[in-house]
C-alpha cells in the first residue's frame, strides 16, 4: 500500500502541470542563485549594453565625415542613424519571445557576436549602401542586449538588491547617450570616423568571453527552452512580420517625418497607414494567440497591472525627455551661441557625471523608500530644471547652461531605477524577459518621439516667431529705422562692397538691415527652443499625479517575498 502511494505521489510529481510539480518548480525558482559572484555578472552584461546604447548617438556628429568619405549627401548619411534605430525597435519587443526558443544566455551571446562582427564590418564598409546594411545588423544584434541584461539582473539579484543592480545598468543607458556625441566627435577629429565602430570589437570579444564563463540560465528559462524543443519550434512568423512592419514603420516616420514635411509627403503618409494597420492587427493577433494558449511575441497581459502599465508610460516620458534634451542643448548652443561640437559636448558631460554620482545613492534609497516618492522627486526636479532652462537667452554663459544641465541630470537619476523596480513588482520570473523588452521599447520609442518632436517644434516654432516679429521690420517703423541708423556707422566699411549692398549710396544700410535680420532669426529660434522647454516642463509635472495612481509598494525586505 505504501509502495502504491509512493508510486502515485511520484507520478503526480512528474505529471506536467500538476500542482505538486508547479509547487516544486516555484520552490526551485525561489531557491536558485547564480554560482558566480552576482556583481561580476552585472559588470559583464553591462559592458556590451553600454557600447550598444553608446552606438545610438556616437555617430551623430560624424555624419558629415561619413558622407564626405563615402560620397553621400547629408540626408543620405542620416540613414546610418535611422537604419540602426529601426532594427533596434524591431528586436527589442521580440527579444523575450526569441529567448524562449534559444535560451537567454545563448541569445545574449548571439547578440554580442552579431553586434561585434557588424561593428567591424561597419568600420570596413566601402560604400554607404553596405554601411547602412551593416548598421541594420548592428542594430538587430544590439537590440537584444539591453532587455536581456535587464532580465539577467532581475533574476540574478534578489528584489532587495535589485535597485543597486539597476543603478549599474542605469549608468549604461542614461550616461551613454549623453557622452556619445562628445566621444564620437573626439574620435572623428583625432583619428577617423571608422574607429567609432572599431572600438566595439575588443569590448564585444571581452564581453563574449566573460559571458560564457559567468552567466547561466535560471531554471525557468531552461524549462521554457526544453518545452519549446519538446513540442517543436513554433515560431510565429506572421506575428514577427507584423511587429517588424509596425515598429519599423513607426521608427521611419519619427526619423524622417519632419525632413519630408510629415503628411505633405506621400511616403510618410503610406508608412503611417502601414504602421497603424500593422500595430492594430498585431494586437488582435496577439490576443488571439493568448486565447489559443500559444506563446505570444508581445505579452499584452502585463498591461493589466498598474505596476507595469503606468511605469511603461513613465519610461516613455523618461526616454522622451532624456534623448530630447540631449539633442536640444548641444544643438542650441552650437547654432545660436557659436559653440564648437567639442564645447557643446562639455556642456552636457557634467550632467553625465552627476548621474554617475546619484545612481548609487538612488540604488540604496530604493530599498528604504517607497519608489513612488523617488519618482515624484525625480519628475519634480526635472520639471523645475525645465523652468530654469526657460530663463536661457542668447547671453547665457557656459557655466549657467552647464549647471542647469547638471540639475536636470539629478532629476533623471531619480527616475530610471525606481521605474524599473516597480515594473518587476509581482511579476513571475518567467515574465522578466517580457518586462525588460517592453520597458526598453518604451524608452527607445520615447527617445525617437522626443527627437522628432523637437525637430518639428523647432522648425515650425522658428517660422512662426519670425513671421510675427518681421511684421515690425518695415521702413515705416520708427523703431526699426532708428536701429538701422544707429548701426550704419558700424558697417560703414561695407558701403563699397556690392555683396553688402554697397556701391548704391546706401552707406551701410543693407549691412545694418542684414545684421538686424540675423539677430531676429536667432531670437526667433531661441523662442522656439523656449517653447519646447515649456512643453517638456508641463509633461514632467503631469507625470507626478500619474505616479500616485500606482498602488503602494512596500520596500522589499527579502528576495522570495516579491515573487
């Protein structure tokens, strides 16, 4: 009788989906810990991610050199940036799905190999067409690194230590875009633009060696891969096609919309329709996959949780603000204040140092303070910094702009870790890959939307302000003519130069008028920048009540309690 009972118990333990087996798997997942030092693992996976995020911005200032070397125009050279972002946007949400069939460690190592190899090919590219193709491969390889690292950290560290781990990861994804343009400019000026790609190769080799020795898959990932092999690899090609079409089109629209005048372009209109149709069909298809109990590419069930859906929006706004201001400030000081690319980089670099100093502090506080209050503090600081930025003018000093950026960076540091920490609250370890893929997608798409928003607002805002201000620059305006008469003596030596209207008895009038118009053009552009800053400030302050809608979360005391 005892033997029969034991046999039945043993059968129950091994019956797929039985309560006893599920309980045993839960205990196994909770008890699992990596065999090597967890901080060594964190440093290993952060290494390649830092290079991947750096590559999203390092080529920005090198485009004129790339175009000149490969015989391409400035517009054609921008495909070097667009192709990378499009491939990134496609792979990010699909990374969790692919991990299910390949295994997280193997998938991560494949991404490192593809990223390093394609970086070498980018540096060797003899033509723009091949460079763009290799950048697509680089973006595809790099797109899987950040979400895989985030999932590895979530599994490797207990919830009470997770904030410190995300602090290290945060350094990679927040600091890298800030120093990318400065580093890219320095490499291009002192060496050659090809080295902005070659520097990835030794880092990728080192990351590959360390990953193979230190990183391992947790039990739940091993089970998923075993089950996928047992029942056959059923890749959802239709879903992946919709994903590529939807997010690829969205990235193309955001990157090229302003350049092609948005809906004034038939190409942009076509891609908007394609994007909307693809994403709507993708959502319906994923819901159908869930109904049929198949593994979906996008785990839409996560959006049922306020602890994920609201942080998803917050991460979007964080990406919007981070990438937007990283583009806004250097562009403003270069075009309006006459800074060199290197000096513009120095304006924002101290902000990166501030983030590096604040991240460990936030990592410690996350285990002691409700993450919601940290996020509120971060958005309050960020919004206040935008109010301070609204005081900038054409006479602002380097020191003042730099310190405003440092204060802004202090707000950014208080956002990344708490938002990520809340996103993983109450999520089973088996869903860590899904969480990381979608949160990274939110940040990247937010960055693309922010960059497109700034380009559009700046172009149209400058035109609007200039049209309004130029109405007063007429010969019938006493103020205008008085200013011209005051400036004429300054340009008297141009009176005989035909290019300045000389030789027609104007005595420097045209030169004075040209000087006034140039000042008007700069002032209208400055007002457009200030309009953008005002909108960003409003966005940041509006996030505070949204944060308070997240359910109260107790700081974690031990690891297993969160799962």
